């Protein structure tokens, strides 16, 4: 009788473990943003013909912005200076963007196995006809564990990993991807700086052209 109860308990533990694993996989899947949603988030802001409302962009400022974006296209991630990284961040602040929870293995530039589908959805999105010709910022971020220099290097390698994946798997032109690393300077969760959620990738449409209605 005791043995029977022991086997029953073992079965119960096995079932609970299986349910927990299934729930974990489902939860991971919920964090994957579909390609069509990424496309929608990265669409250039439409302009209406005729009178417009809201602040107008100074043509000189816009021309300078366009020139700067062109100057960093095709540059290696490590060649960007601190000032250039800051300028990219300032331009990106007003552009269509999406923050994807693409996780990396701890202390590594390897894409976490559970995040590969998320990168695949990004590849599909950036291959969409409606986004062709755009220049995208792919920014790598780390958590706060480790030194500034170490995390800066790690974030750059993570951005390079995503770029390499998109170029090799989806044929996206490398010159259309501006990769930049921000280390631990732009945490997603400042209240929990060591949380894995901070190890992520931010994608921004830097293209200055806009769709017309």
C-alpha cells in the first residue's frame, strides 16, 4: 500500500512538472510580437496634403538629420563614438519604434533559444515591401551586472548578432541596419537593473521619408 502511494505521488509530481513546462512555453510564446504588428509599429508617420497641424520640422534640421543617418549607414558598430551614439538616440526618440524582448544568454551575445522565434518575426517584418528602403537602428542593451566597458562591448556584440542573423537568414542589406550598443546606460527596468528583461534589442525606423495620403 505504501509503495502504491509512492508511485501515485511520483506520477503526480511528473504531471505537475509537465504542466509547469507547458505553461512556461506558453508564456514565452506570448512575448513574441508577430511580424505584422512589428511592420505596423515601424511604419513612417503619414503626412496629409494641404494645411497641417502641429509643429513643423525645420528643413535645415531635417537635412542635417538625413545627412547624419547617411553617414552612419554601413559603419561598424564599434566605430561609433559616444557622441554619435547619443545623436542616434536623440533622432530615434521621435521615430517609429518597437522594443522587442529578444533575450540573450547570460554573459553572452548568443540569442536565447526561446527568443529565436522573435528574431524570425523581426526578419519577416523588415522584409516587408512597405518597409523597403528604410534604414533601421538595431540597438543592443544589457543588464547592469558588470563594468561599463564590459557591458558596452557586450551590447555591441549583441547588436551585431542580430544584424548578422537578419542579413544571413533574410537577405536584408547590411547597410540598411545601423547597429549600436548602449550597454547598461538605457535600462528597460531601472528598478531592477540586474533583471534579464534589460538584455534586449530595440528597433527604430530611422528613415526620414514619410508616406503620403
